C-alpha cells in the first residue's frame, strides 16, 4: 500500500481524544501526566465510534483540558468541552449517529478496563 493510500486511510479513521490532542495519556503510552480516565472507561466503549470513552471524553471526570485535569461533566462541559475543536469534530463526523451528552451520561459509569 502506498503513502497516498495510507494518508487517505488515516484521514478517514476516527480519532480518539488522546490521539487528536496528542496528550500522551492513553493507556498504552501514558506520559508523566498519568493515564486518562477516558482511555480506560468501558461503559462508553464504542460511543461515537471511539475506543473506550475516546470520543465521549467530555462526560468523563478527570480528563485533561487545556493542560489541566478537569472535574465532573457539570464542572467542565460549558467552560471547556463546548468550545473544544475535538468535541465539534466528533459531532460533525458522527452526524445523525452522534450520541448526545444526555445519552452518554445515561450510559456512563466509572467502570474501567484494568491496565495490563
């Protein structure tokens, strides 16, 4: 497969928040910032086409926004998430299949996938 085809495939692939943001907090390559709770949360796995809660990070407490660990959905949603380019990217990419915050909150639990 050529470089052009690789680039096209990557363009079509839905990114998780840690890939988009480049924070290094995913479960496989956690940086000094620790592991992001969105990368281990099983209750939202598959939401908006993401791995774990990677495309529903705004619902998960403790995610990193603008370089700082944030609190609960209620504390961070209007201040950070609604203004986030990744949040809007997910909404646009999912179109009519977009899982709203209300739907995600109904599914959310703090159940995590144990790290290997």
